[in-house]
């Protein structure tokens, strides 16, 4: 006849096994609940989030620069920086995902190089993070393109000279990059939003305005 100790041990093992099996089943059920659509949605949210965080960082760096060099005039004439226009397909008038992604990709390539110029002439803890996030967004946009785009940007030649000239260039880069990222973030939100039944995303009959 089994002893009392043996009965207690058997009961304990039975309860433990029951709890373990229940936990395993619950874990499997939770994992099964993650669909491919969920993963795709997370990827879309990631690119929108990266663009948003990058824009906020550049805006913060611009504000930091202005506070340190308030005497530097606001001008974009000293350099040629990428900007988004209606012909790029990133605005409502003639939205085109393929053209917009191509434009964003080439623009990010140039701004990544221009941020290296900023890094040399304006010391800030934000610069390395901005360059890093620009690289992440650049690679993500490249992956989003149906027809992969190679290295499109030409060599960036920026003015050299006095400290005043260099700071004027830094100011122009940050202002242009900030606006470029505002447009990029809006475009990313627009192209990654849930598509309604029967909706066409191209050639929308609105004026050439920024996306909501």
C-alpha cells in the first residue's frame, strides 16, 4: 500500500504537470494569434515611426543650433539640397508611390552625406544618432521599392571658407533636411495607411498640397 509521502509526491507532480501543460497551450495559442498581416502592419508602423523620430531629432538639432548661433541668417541659397515637389509624386495632386519612394531614397542619400559635413563643423550629441537613423530609413525605403534603386546621388560638394560660411551651410542643411523629413513622414503615413475598398491611391483630384 502506498505511503502517505508517496501519495503527496504523486499529487504534487500531477498538479505541476497540469499547470505546465496549460501554460504551454496558452503560449501556443497566443503565438498562433500573430498573423502575417500583423507583422506587415508592424513593419509599416516602423518606417512611419522612424521617419517621425528622425524629423523630431533634426528639428531639435536645428533649435539647438539656432540657440547657439542666433546671428546666422536663414538662407538656403548657399547650397542645393533635395526638396519634395509635386512632380516627385509625394503630394496629393499626382501621388505615385514608386516615384515618391525613389525621390525620398535619393534625398536621404544626399542628406546623409550632408550630415557628415554638419558633424565636422557643429558638435552635438544628436548628430551621430541622426546619421544612424538616416541610414536605417534609407535601407527601409530601398526595401520598399518594387524596382530596387542603386546609388543615385552625386558627390556632395559643399562650400568651404570661414567659420561664418560653414555655420551658414550647417543652418541651411538642417532647415532643408527638417522640411524634407516633414514631407517624407506625411508621405509614409499616406502610402502605409489602410486602403479602403475601391480606393485609388494615384492621381487623386486634390490640389498640390502636402499630405495630411
